């Protein structure tokens, strides 16, 4: 791991306002993430895990503080620049799989490459390669509703890593999966981390996943209360 | 594109509704164009073949002379000028005189039209319109009258008609002429008021062997009411070739009610198009809004993955474009198909009051249709543009969604 952080947050704060009610989700979070890390942000519900992931992914704007991705301040980017940054630097895995129902598994996987403007032959080649690597090549021509939840989440992981982003942000990726499928998915992501050097950041309270990460950041009430490095 | 087609196929009922919203206005407009074209063409044919020709050379009206239909003392100068102009397909000399027509006890005001039957018949097929008796010839003294006039004067073929010429440019003249035929006039007014005789006969009534009221001309290559460029050229050439004292008028000047119809029809069509296109556009906006609402989470995901707003807008517009183009194409197909079927059956004959009304207007009481390619393209093209403009609103809404809010959206 290099010394310069891949992502750095400085006093990151986010407060949601509904009418007159202000709900602080993050209250000054400063953290550094390095390339190749396999990190989880853990904490009880409402601790600000998902909010942190959304801010890091450029899906939302902080109320205060800033995020630096490879040294670039995200607060200075316009909406379109943020979209471009998400497209080229960040892979997402969501709790509810979130595949596009009218696209096949192969097309879903290649979708980010299509958005990047990569030619069809190249994106098909790369999508097939990652599907084969994740053991789901046989579903390439199936639509998402024809495969199981675990398989759909594998496709979501394939889509997240196919463009080789700087970091994959995964929000409760195992929450909807049974134990065996969860283990398979965690193994798969760990393998991508070790073999490809892909950087993962999870928001989770799933112990099956927490046991496998090499760094655990704990959030409580929008503040970091722990930051442990493990050897896995 | 593939994804857009799959989206379209996903909700077929809504797709069909959107398709119909585009199809119906296109089909309707083509139908209206077909009907109006045919009606105008019919009016044009009736007017130019039976009455006005394309252009007429007339004696210039002198204000205060007491005559709104001045006569030419002779036709030599006008015919010489006509011979010097290119592009003339056909011409004939005609003499129209106002007259009183009496048969037995009954009398009516009429126009006596003097013409050269052998010249007029190939253009108007007047002899085919004779329903009783026969058509006149140049050397016959007889007259033919319309069915309506025959009924009004209670006359029949073989009766004698006394005609009293009352044109202010001529001295009073009177002739007795046998009625040799009754014709089915293409227009009711003509049927009620016109007595047709040979030019020589009517000149006797006018007590002059050279007098004429018009030289009626048909111009080469004029095919319909909107075909005016050749007419303008010939009118200008004739005006230049004729000395003072003559006037050249086009058929629309001579039957101003046709021009009035043509003037009314265009804005009428535009208003109808606006109403139908507007309704179509509302349905397109509505169905696409529904589609965007239903796919809010999916659009949020696409934005989250890094799609630009322009890309999302393009996605919605592509879907709208596919449905719109398909709808416009189907509408054009249905419209042209209907026109083709009506043409294949030779039109749909009308009856009753509608038929009478159409004859009053000088239109054959047969619902016929013809359509021009440009009108099909215009109908389909205009609706496509309107529908795409309508689709822009939901497309913009989709592109403005915030990714996380959209992904949390619950229907």
C-alpha cells in the first residue's frame, strides 16, 4: 500500500433537514483509505455508514468538510463532473442488487463500459472475462429476473469491478443473501481484492463480512469510534 | 437502442396507447388532406372544364358603362395576341348573354351561353351529360337546358323556348329556339340558370355576327387548383400581348367562391391539426411521464453508475422517438391505405341532402380522395416533431433526478 491515500475525508459532516427538523448523520469524520484495502465501516443502524458511502461515492454532498479522491477535492466538482468521476473511479454494489431489468447479465455487466464509450467488441470481451472469473458466465444471456438473488449480486459485483475503478463501494452487499451465498460472495470479493488489487469499502453490520475484512472502521452516531487493522 | 426497444415492449399497453396518440392525428390529417384535395380538384375540374377555362380574355370593364359583362365587338385582335403566346393547350370563343327565357306561360331570367359545341365537347364531355334528347351542333338552332331549369319551366325536349336578349351592349334581340336536349349540370346554379346554344345562335340574339364575351383558354400542364405558376406566366404574357381595352383573368378570379374555400380550408386544416396534434402530444407527455415515474429507481441507478444527464435524456427521447416514428409511419400507412381503398372503389357516392349540397357547390356528390406525397410527409413529419417536443418534458424530468433520491423512490 502506498502512503498517499486513495480517499481522504476531512471533518466530513452531513445533516439531513426535513422541515424544521435537522438530523445529523455524520459529525466530523476524518478517515483515509488506501489502495488495495478491504475495509468495512460498521456500526448500528443510523450510525451514518450508508451516508458515508454515498458521500464518498459522490452520490450526495456533505454539509461540511471535504473528500479528496486521489488528491482531488470532490466539493469543487459540478454534478456532471461528479457523474464522470463515479463513472471512471467508483464501482457500486447496492443492497438490493439494482440491476437494469431490460438488460441481460452480460449487458448489465458491460453497461458501465458502454457509458465510458468503450467499443462494443471490447466491452463484451471484458464483461465476459469478469463473468467467467466470477463463475457466472453461463447466465450471460439471462435477464436478471431469471437468476437467483445471490447470482444477481454477483452480477452487481461484476459490474462494479469490470471497469477497474479506483474503489468499489458496497452498501450492505450481503444483507439480502443467505449464509452460504454470503460466504461465496465475500470469498469472491476477497479474491478480487487479493488477485486484482481491487479496493473495497463496505458499509455493513454483517459479522460474516466483518470477520473477513483487513480493516474495520466503527461509526457510532456519526462519529468514528474505532479503526482497527486485521490480518486476514 | 436495444434497451429502448425492450423498454417499449415491457409495457405494451402503454406503448400501444402512445403509438395510437401519434397514429390517429397523422391518419386523420391524411384523411382530411385526401378529402379536401379531392373536393378542390373536383371544384377545379368543374369550374375549368364547364365554365371558366384556366384563363379568359375579356373586354375590359368600363366603370359607368352600365355593364358588368362587357362584350368584345370582335375577337380578331384578341385571337392574334393569343396566337403569339406559348403554352396554350386549347381555346374557344364564347358569348354569354343575360336573357329572359319563356316556355309557355313561364318565364325566367337565364344566361344564354353561345359556344362552339365541337370545340367545347372534348374538354367538358357535355354531350355525355345529356339525359334527354341530344347535344347541339354548330349549325343547329336548338338549345339545351339544365334539368333544374327544365323542372322550373316545366319544359320537355321538343318544346320551343323564346329568348329575349337583354344585354346593355346590344340592342334587344329575340329568337325562338327548339329545346333539343336536357343536361345534368355539374353545378346546381348552372342547371337552374343556363341555356346553351351554338355561338351563331346566340350571336343572332345579340344581333351581331362578331360579338363575343370571352375567349376561354386552357393552359398546358396545369393539373390542379394549387398549380398556379404556369397560369401566372400565361396571364402575364397575354396581358403584355393584348392592347388596351382587354382584360385577362384567371379561373380563381372568375369563380371567387372557390378561392374563398381554398383560403378558408388552409387555416381550418391548421386548426384541426393543432387540436389533434395537441391531444396526441398530451397523451405522449402523459404516458412518458408515467414511464419515467415507474422507472425512477432504474434511472437513479443509471445516474448513480455515472451516466450523464444528457445520456438519460437521450434514453427517454430515443424511446419516444421509436414510438413516434413507428406511430407516424403506421398513421401514414393507414391514411394512404384508406385513400387507396376509396380510390379503388371509384369513391363513395353520397345521397340525400349532402349530395344536393355538394352539387350546389359544384362538387360531384361522390366522396373521393387523393393525396400528395408531400402532404403525407408533412402530416407524419409534423406529428413526429410535436410528439418529440412533448417527450422533451418527461425526458428532462428524468435527467434532473437526484440519483440517491431516485433509488429510494417507492412507487
